[in-house]
C-alpha cells in the first residue's frame, strides 16, 4: 500500500497537467490508478482520457488518475502487484505475460485479465535525413535508442535487430532512453536513430519532424513478414504518407494493439463501471486524440490474449457482444 500511495502522489503532477490541458480533474471517491507510458506517447493519453471520462461521468464515485509510466512490462508487473488498477500494454506483451514467455519466461501471470483494446501501434524506426541510414541494415556502427527497460518498444526493437542479423551488443551503440529524451536526442545529434512503438500521429515523432529533416524507414523484409504471420497479435500495416512532416511516402511496417489490462482480483463492479463509461461515451474518447479515431467496439474486443475480467465480461454480455 505504501508503494501504491507513492504512485498516487506521483500522479498528482499529471492530474494538474491534465487540468491545465482542459482535462477534468479527478474528484473525491474510490481511487483508480491507470498506468500509461512516456508523456509524449499515446499510452499516457489513454490513461489520461479514460480517467477523464470516469471522473466526468462517474457521479463522483471514483477518483481516477492516469499517470506516466515506463511502459508495457512495467505496467503489467504493477498490475500484478496491484500497484496499478489498470495498465496499458502492447498486445504482444499481454500475450507473453499470460503465457509465461519472454520477460515472464516460465512464470505466467495467471491473474492477468483483459479489459479492452485501444488503437493500433506501429513499430517505427526514425532517423535524421543526414545519417546515411536508409534501412535497418544501415544501423551498424550507429548510436540507436531501443527504448527504456520495461517498455514494450524495447522488445520490438530487439526483435527487429535480431531478425535483420544485427547484434545489439557488438554492432550498434545502444541507448535506453525514454521516448521524450530520445526525440530530443535525435534533434541534438546525440543519437542517429530510434525505435518507437506508438499510435499515429504521435507528438514524439512530430517534434523531431518539425525540428529537423527525418526519415521513417520501412520494416518489411520477408523475414519480418514471416515473423508477423506466425504471431496473431501482430499485423503488417502502412503509415500513410503525409502523417508526419517531410515523410511524403507510405511506410510499411508491423503493428501491435494497445490493450488495457487489470488484475483478476480487481473489483468486478469497478471494472464494470469503467468499461461501461468508456463504451457509453466512446465518441467523446474518439474525439480526444487523433490515434483514437479508429476505435470501434467490435475491434476493441479483439487482440486480447488474457481472459476478460468478469466485470468487463458482464458489460459485454449485456450488450450482446459476447
């Protein structure tokens, strides 16, 4: 409980920022804490805007706070320890945690429960136009940010490097920055490229795109496509040209889905109330961020590896969706 109170205290700054940005501040009630990601990423926006809906439409029943966090792995582990009530996590990390793979090798998180999916997230490789990097293979000898430990993007970056035959220890100079630091480091020429897994458009890409000439590189080799085809939580996709300043052509890469997860021991009524609020005010959520425009109830019940939490399941059955 001490650690949870510390997280709630740390969230106060985020709540104050939300109020400045026009997001309704949390009101007195049962505490709900949702972990997002980097402040420049879309996960943080998920946490902020879901809490905004809960606080606005919950009749004062809940005090929901969305806070920045270190990403998918951190959020899932915090949910497991009940330090967070909900966490936003990539669909691949959701699968790995529940099935005891990768960071949870041999230790499946049996109490992980799915709530709903959000937006698709593309695996991006961004570089400046002057680095001479035209493809993944050109990263050799360069300084590359692969994401901070505890983030889902770090695992995606490591997969891409491995598939392209690049040894992260021997072939590149690895950085483990959080994304807001990495975006600035690219502009300041402290790194040559960064990987980032994010919904589009993202402020973390828009910032360097408006400050310097950038390239977003395709991640679409035959080996990547085979890798994606073997895993139900991945899809190949294309980022439309013009999404970011200076990137005129479409960029093919692969994508995961942002998912909201909780613990099996979370209150059924609390989870039900949050889910009901989100879906009954979905148009409001869709209008809150460009990445949310694609949200659709049918799609939001897909891409989830862990079982639904009973509270979420109750709402979906009432709507006839399950």
